[in-house]
């Protein structure tokens, strides 16, 4: 690549690479860099060449027989030429000056129109027909920023309900192109869920999740692909009843039943340690399972665990916190100072623990579960008169007011938790 002065202006001169000979009529490119300063010209040359090759790549994609690739290429080529892509109906409404700018931009050096450039700048690219199942495949790429920082298990749990929502819709309405999904289709899908709710097969919450996931997939693809479809997604959700919460284990039940000698002996070692670790920390099961040697800090003057985005995504920004280890929880972590590899990338922990508790008569009522330990920890803190700010910091909950200062020190947290620890 050469930077050469011609008639008072520096130009970039470079031979057209073989890859682009089919989309560029010249063998050698002379591109004005619009400056008479050699240093500025050399600074602009690489960017100018990169811009040109991006346009050639877009034109190559425009030759593709795949409708989705052609449409995406048209949008990209319009952007590289300095225009927003508009469809032919919008082009027809442009002021004549703006229309002529586009017409002039599609002409090559010989004054002839280039068909690929015309497709991009005059809005005649055919919008691709994307089916509902095809939208899901597209969605994984278009919504990829939502998966940043997720662990393998978190990614699987994020994908599965969306796969289920699309599968359920296709079973009721078929794998239709998304621009052909009608209001009647969505009402039929809603009726399918209503009948299941009436039969007590599912809750309104389950149905609403399916409707929400399906709507998000269709809206994301429609917006990101700039398809301009008027999707019939409004007013479909069901009214939900009172939210069910797991009751806490009573202090007496924890002391006399869950922590009775040999009560947990039949549970596998890692699950038992995570169960006992939750007793005096109240962490979420997934938070405990994700702990590693770096976040289990037993050699600190206050032994503690750190809930951090270590290879996974935290539930909320408030979930990041440190929790002192005391009593049976400290002893449990001393047996597993490097964490719990069996459950680190698995969602089976709660199922394993709940099955054991149920089969061994360790559930205080049928509504209790492993998660009831978390609720019990908060109840014990309330009974001890521990401040709301401290409770929320230990639980990883949002504070309902401005958060001032750093909060309680780790040493102070240890003293508070020690008062209620088993």
C-alpha cells in the first residue's frame, strides 16, 4: 500500500486483492485521503483501506443466495456508504435531494449503476422469511450480550425455557414465518395455556413465562434484523395469584432434627457440606456450589466466603458480598477448602438435597425445602435484632434507600452471626 501525492492531495494506492476482483471493476485503487499533509494521510490510510474492504465484504455477502445474508449485507453496505437502510416505500417518501444522493452513490466510475449497491441504497433487498424456530437460532447470536459471564450451567438454564417456549408454540400453531404470526395464533397459544391452568396442570406463572420468552425472542429478532413487523404480542399474560414462598425451618427443627447426630449421614459429602454451609450463611444454593478455592477464605483472621462473579454471573449487582463462616458452616467448609466440583457446573444440588430430606422425614412440612434454610437464617437474624442494612448486605438484597458508607466490617458481621449460629 502506497501513499502518493497527486495534484496537491495525497492518495492511497493499492492493488485490489484477488478475493475482491469479482466486486471491484478496477485492478488498482486510487483513493483520495483528502489532505495535503503526508503524516495525516499515512494515519488515515489504514482506516480508509479497512473501510473499503468492509464494503467489499458486504457486497460479497450481497451475492449470497441466502436471503438472510443478503438482507443483512444490504443493511451493512448502506451503513458503510453513510446511509440508513430504508425500504422502497420509505425511499419513495424522501425529499428529491436525498433520493438523488442515493442514486448518485450507486454509480460506478463509468457512470453505470451497480446492482448490489442499488439493492442496499434504494431499499429493494428482500426481507428474509424467518420462521419461529429460525428466529430462535438467530436469537442466540442477537442476544449474546445477555449471556456474558454466565457459567455453562447458567447458560443451559437460560436457554432451556426459551427452547421450551418455541417448542410449545410450534406444537400449537406450527413453525410459521414470524411475519405471518397472527393475533389469532397468539390467542390460540394463550387458550392452550388457559386450558392447562384450568386443569391444574400448570400455574399462571408458568404460562406467563412461556409467553414472555416467546415474545422476547420474536421482538429481539424483529428489532435487531430491522424487519419492521407489527408483532401481535400485547395483552396476553394471565393474572397471577399470591406468590408462594417457602416457609422457614424453625430454630427447634434445625437444632433437634436437621443437626441431630447422624441425621445427614446418608447424603453425599459435598451436598451435606453445602447444606450445613447454608445453615449459618443463608447463601443461595447456586452461590454455595459455585465457590472455589479463591472465594473460600479460611486462612483469613475472620474465615469467610466471598460471593463473586467467579466464572459465573451473579443474580443481581447486590449479590456480590462477603459472609463470615461460623459454627457448623465453618466446619463444613474446612472439609472442602477448594469448593465443590461435583456441583459447580450442575443444577442438581437442590434436587439431591430435597429428595434426601423428603425420604428421611426431615422436611418440617411438605412446603419446606432446602431453600427454607435461607429463610430461617433471616428469621434468626430478625429475632436477634440485627439491623436491616446488615441483613440485606448478608443476603445480597437491594437496600430500599440510599446506601451510605461501606457497611459493617467483616469482624462485626462475625460477632453478629456468631450470636445465632449453630
